[in-house]
C-alpha cells in the first residue's frame, strides 16, 4: 500500500480524489511500515495504536480532500511537542507528562485534516545535533548505517525520509531541524522566530526555540508554512507575519539576486564537501544569482555564544530541577553540557547580551546588501563511531553553520544538495533576514528543480516552476525624475535603505512631461495608447516596511502605479494623473529626465 503512493502533499491529495486509497487504508499501512522499521531506526518513541488513531480518522468521515487542505495527510510529531492524551517525554522518562491539550501547531494541523502517526525520538531535552542521545535508542541515518540521523529532531527526519509520513514536526534552537534534514536528503525549514507557535513545546531555550517542518520538497514546506502561520495568544513569543511573507510570496526567484558566501569556509578536513559546496554556488549562479564574499567572523562568534556563553543556563532552567532531584534520570552527556549553567551569573548574561547585540549590528550591515546567504549545512558528516568516542566535540562539529541562526534572528532552510561517494546525503542552508521565509523556500525549490536529485521516501519532484515571481522583504520601485540617482530627491530613497538595482528603460508606451511648478523640477510619466516612447528609468529596492511612508509623502499629481519595463515586466513606479499635465511641456523626445535637465544646463 505505501509503495503505491507518493506521499507529497499534492500527490496524496490527487490519490484521495481519484479514489486510489482512503486515509484509513493509507494510515494503517504506514503504521504497519513504521512498526517494522522502528526496531532498526528507533524513530518513534510512541507509535499511535489503532484505537488512538481512530478519533483522527473518524473526524475525516464524510469529508474529502476538497474540504480540508491536509485531508488524510500523515505526519509525525517530535516528542517535545504536545499531542493531547499522549505522553510527552522529551526523551526523558522521568520528565514525562500527559498533556490535556495539544500544542497550538498540532491543533492547527489536526483541524486542517492531518493525521498524527506518533511521537518521534530525539536527543534528550532537544540538546544535541546527532540523534544518539536518547534512552529510547540511537537513531541511525536513513541511508547509511555508519552515520547518525542527525538531531535533535532525529525521529522526525527519519519518519519523512523513510516514507512513513508526508511531513514531520521538529524543533530547531541551534540546528536541530537543519542538520537532520541535510543528513537525510530532506528540506528542513527553520522559520523566523515566532512565526510558528511554540505553545505546547517543551522549551530548550525558550527565547530562541523554533518549530521545524521536515518535507521532501521546499514547495511542501511553503504550503505548510502558509497554512499554519498565526499570531498565537498562547505563545508570548509569537509574532505577526508581514504580508510580504505570506503564501503568495512563494515563486520563481528573479534573476540578479545577491547571495553571500562565507569568506571563512570550514570543512574540518572533509575531502568531498568543498566540491559539493562549490557546485551549489554554481547552481545558484545558474539561477541568476550573484555570489558575494562576506566576512563570516561575526556570525561564527555569535554561534559560540550559544553554548560557551550564559545561554546554556536557559536550557538548565528546563532540566535543572530534575537533574538536582534525580541526577541519574538525565543522560550523562546532557548533564555534561549543562553542568556549568548553575554558576552563570546575571552579570555574565548581560555582558554576553551586549556582545551579541554588537555582533547582530555587524551582521545586519552585511545582510542589508544581500538577499540571502549560502552555507554548507554542516562542515563534514561524523560517524556513529566518532560520536561515541568524542560525543561533545563531534556534536559541536555538526553545529558549526547552524548555532548562530536564532541568536541573530534569521530565517533558514536546509535543502538537499547532493550525495557523498558513500551515498550519504549532503545539504546546504539558505538563510536570510527574519520574515523572508517564503523567499528562501522559493530559492530552495529552484535549487531542487535544477538539481533533479532523487527525493527521500519514494517521492517524485513536482514538474515546472511557479508562475509567480518570488517576493522578499524588499519592494521594487521604478523612478523617472527627481528620485533618480544623484538628483535632488534621491535622498528619500537612500534614507530608507534604498539600493539601486538597475538603470533601464520603460516599454515604448509612455510620454514624459516637465510639470509646471517647482522647485524641485519634476516630470510626469503617462502611459499612452499611441505615440509613446521608451523612457530612461531606474529600478530601486527599499525595505517593504518603508514603502508606506514613502508613498504618503508623494505630492499630487504624482502617485505610485504600475510601470511596464523594456523587458515586459511590470513594477511599482511613478505615474502622473492626467489632470496634472495642465501647463506641462512634452519632453518625451529627450528619452529621459536627466537628458532633459542636461539640455537646459
């Protein structure tokens, strides 16, 4: 049964609508498959019984895939996320409790028609990046038995990679979603902090925690994010999602995007990772991107603060009481990570916060000129034997490119980027400013389409690129007059963080007029049915949050509308109301405002 169906969201919906299977048939088969896999992979701590599954399946009776966006979609839940009536253990039996209410995100997914298969294994208290730190058994890699699954969201990544769930929920405080995604040929979305509710999630670092989606494709992660972004009153860290980052922002990336590449690359002696990363850079270039070398030192210093600084005390605030009352209830490796926390002082915390803020300011200056940054997901894979010999050091290796992300408040997505010679999956991470999640997923999806790598769990890649153009937190603006670079009003763009994208021309459908009045002298650009010419214009980008203040400052008869460029695209830009042409002079023959000004000089 499970081998007959592609578990991707769209494919599963098509199968349900075609009558090829029913949720009850599919979920039963997947549960049986998971039960067979579990002794080897230890992916589930609690696999729901038939009786426990029945209420979720019964809720779908009388409904169809046209009624519910996630009708009958099987998913798995990391066992630090609450599912009502099922114990939450955080991989520590002595800590376990049975919640009466599901986590907000789980409630959302259930209401959308998704069906939970069970609670998945993790590094205890979500402290680790390898998946071996659990009393419920170590999680091995889905492809290669000598390597770990990655963690801490170990079982969740395996549930998707092994083809028993369409998607899974993990958490990601320091890389716990991105590392296992990369090690198992999956997409791992670590959304901007606060976009996905963490109410009902056992904290690791409460101020930094994020929930992760594991999927086979970036387009599925985009769909799930769009369906479940919410401002949750149960979660005091919840944040509103700007509309430039809603589901409609997912699309094909526009050529010319700028992606940062670290000047300080580290592969820890791996022979294959450098070439795989270089290939990813070339693939982004082939999509129209421009690689920009950046100083990565402040990002790496911020990463070190997470475990070498006082933030480890935030983890201790969750597990500390249990460690003090029942020392043997917590794994020795977890105690070793947390043991310095009780000696941390408030003075140390504030000093570290000041340093982090300084690093954040430095990183923001770097990020302001970029659309995203590309890094390896990890420097090199580590084997299970290496982890057993040096559990802390080798775990730290896996977090080299991940630990700073939530400290600096960035969005990130891990995406498959190839395989090593031994078959082990390898991946990269795309990260960007907060609330550019859908844009990052757009780039990840474009990479997947270009690479055409085999997907995990017997799935197939959806054909074709999205028709829409991907959007991020920057708005494009076409200017034709006093806002042109070097002219009197250009400061209004630069003051708002505006950056010149290109100097180009409009389509040959416009007339240009010198308007009456001034100073400053201003032109009016009018689209006409005949007698038009191409007008020299500039395309600028400015933060979307600044566009409103710019718009309200534009005096009549000018305004913002849509302007067609020479390449046929339409962008927001300056237009003129026809009534404003009273007393104006037609200067279209000059072909642009600057040429007209030069003629007057």
